[in-house]
C-alpha cells in the first residue's frame, strides 16, 4: 500500500492532522490505530443501559482558544456545559477548586469571614493562586493555617493517590491546574468556551475522518504494518520511548483502572464529579448524564483508580511531570530530530506533555501550519 502520510493513532492529534492533510493539501492519509475504535482517550459509547459514557474517564472540553473551538465546531454542535466538582473534606462536600464558598462550607461563619478578608487583602478578589504558592507566601498565622489545611485535606492525599508522589515532588503546574480561587464561582473551569460534543466525541471523530483521502486501519499497531506500507512521511502519536524501543530506558507514565456502575436512581450525586481526596482507593466518581445532558432513566457512573503503569500490561494515560523525566524525554526528542522530519512526533504521549484535549488540537493545528509551509 502506498500513501502520502502514515498517521499512527486516531486520537485528537492524529485525527485532526489527518483531516487537515486530507482536506487542505489533498494528501492520501492512512491512519493505523491499535485499538478497535477511533477517538483515542476521548472515545465514548452507549452502554447497555443506553447511557453515553466515556470509556477512558470523563472528558470535559474547555478552551480559551477561539481558533480551536471554531475548528471543532465545523464537525459538531455543542451541549453547553460548565463542569462542577465537589470534594469530600471532613465529611462535608465542598466546592473544588477550593474557593470562598468552600471556606464557608467548612468553617464557622465568623472565622470564615476573617479568613476570606485576609485572602482578599493579601491576594485580591477573583484571583487564582496555586496551593503551593499560598503555602510559600502566607505570612499571618491565619493564612498559614488555611494554606496547611487546604494542602492537607484537598491536595496531599489526592496527589499521593493519583501520582504516588507528594504535590511538591511534581512539576508545580500539576496542582496549579486546580488553584485556590478567591471568588464565589463554583465552576471547575473559567474558559470562555466549554461544552461537550452534542452527539458525543466518537461522532465528532467520525465526521473529522469522513473524507475520501483518509483510510483507517483499526486493531492495528504500526509495528505490524510498517514493513508493508510505503509512505512519504509519518506522524507518530503513541509513546515516543516505545517508538525508539526504549533505548534510553522507559519514560514513566501513570495508568488508571476504570470501574463502571449503573444505578436505577435518576441521579447518584448532586453534581457531575465528587472527589475523594482522603477516603477510598478511587480519586473521583463522575456521573455521565450531567456531562452530556442526556435524559435517561437511571444513571451510569465511573470510579477512577490510579495505577502504576507497566509496559504491555496497562495503558499509559498520564506522562508524569517531573524534571528528571523531562531530561529523559529530551534524549528521545533528540533522536526524533535525527529523522529529519520524515517522522513527526505530536500528542500527549509523543510529546510527553500533560495536554488537555484543546491543547492536543492546537498542537496538531500548529504542526499542520508548519507542514504546509515546508
Ligand atoms: P490519545 O487520545 O491517547 O491518542 C493516541 C492514540 O494512539 C491512542 O488511541 C492509541 O491507542 C494510539 N496508539 C498508540 N501507540 C500506537 C501504536 N504503536 N500503533 C497504533 N496506534 C497507537 N482533556 C480535557 O481537555 N478534558 C478532560 O476532561 C480530560 N479528561 C481526561 C481524563 C482522563 C482519565 C485522561 C487519561 C485524559 C483526560 N484528558 C482530558 C486528556 C485527553 O485525553 C488528551 O488531551 C487527548 O486524548 C490527547 O490526544 P492524543 O491524540 O494526543 O492522544
Ligand atoms: N488535585 C488534588 N485534589 C483535588 C483535585 C486535584 O490534589 O481535589 C491535584 C492532583 O494532583 C491532580 C491535579 O491536581 O492530579 C490536577 O487535577 P485535575 O482535575 O486537573 O486532573 P485530571 O482531570 O487531569 O486528572
């Protein structure tokens, strides 16, 4: 078989690049995907109860990049949804990210008033501050107490569960994804564009890939077909260390085990996601119908259990953001450069970057711009 571009992986990165190359440059593209479906980790399907669920954990689309939103909007309408999360702390369900409402949910009002005043005086209102930053900068005893309280009750144990590392052992941006928010806004994200594809992610991907120049092989790893396919160029979106046969050692990833459940109750929770920083082995439970707006009898939900990643045994979901891993990644990136752009690497696993979906799309669109200019 002869194609212009071979693309490995049918997630956001691979599929957006395939769509652009096929529709804008009229290139013949073949995508090989080792799983039995498209959409990568964003894959969704209807379970046996007719509920639209996300196979690889809850995926909520949010972005401040208008370009990305506009691009995807060519392939989907949106269910306009703003994500809300509660965390169980001291037996109470409090808004996450921790905000002024969380403060009042936990402490007697006079003390919450005092802490809120100090927060606003020291940092301002409608400001987001990473917990590690508050811990570092808190001067008064009250703010020191609050910083330690939030660190211990919201971040420390959750992060140990999720990463098997303490917050300060990871790159600071990880816990800064969920900063303390000095406001009354209970939403998880404040991005101007938020929502879920109206008919689901898989449907969005079907539309992305529905082009006569795009061929797709599912259940196929690129290692199986490499020798049989003639291609001008390749985009690889799998793990970069796997591509180079782990010649410098394995890049560490974090994996997850997902457990799905269904209840006959209309709703199990009062919001989409409840985080359990301090209890149980799972980190969070998410109820899908909140995300999708689907009206169903009964409700399906998912528990997420973090796992060590073992090559060949489970799926690498999260690159582990730590300086020493970045150094190892750089060795592979240097090998990648030696391939003189015949093979391009992009995506969460190939760039070894903790991308959200919008960042994966932006990365693919930027790479396409570079390819077009070559
Ligand atoms: P992937 O989606 O991982 O796609 C890569 C594809 O390549 C996979 O399908 C894989 O099977 C295939 N592949 C790998 N190696 C080979 C090979 N050798 N041969 C053939 N095929 C191969 N982002 C958000 O914006 N919002 C969220 O709420 C959100 N929630 C998330 C929750 C979880 C639990 C996880 C794990 C991620 C979440 N993300 C979320 C991140 C999102 O999943 C990623 O940004 C996105 O999937 C990245 O797309 P990608 O194409 O780079 O990678
Ligand atoms: N985090 C935490 N407690 C929470 C929520 C998040 O400690 O209640 C930390 C944890 O380290 C987590 C990180 O913040 O891995 C990022 O959280 P996010 O919800 O963005 O993770 P993702 O959805 O990517 O798994």
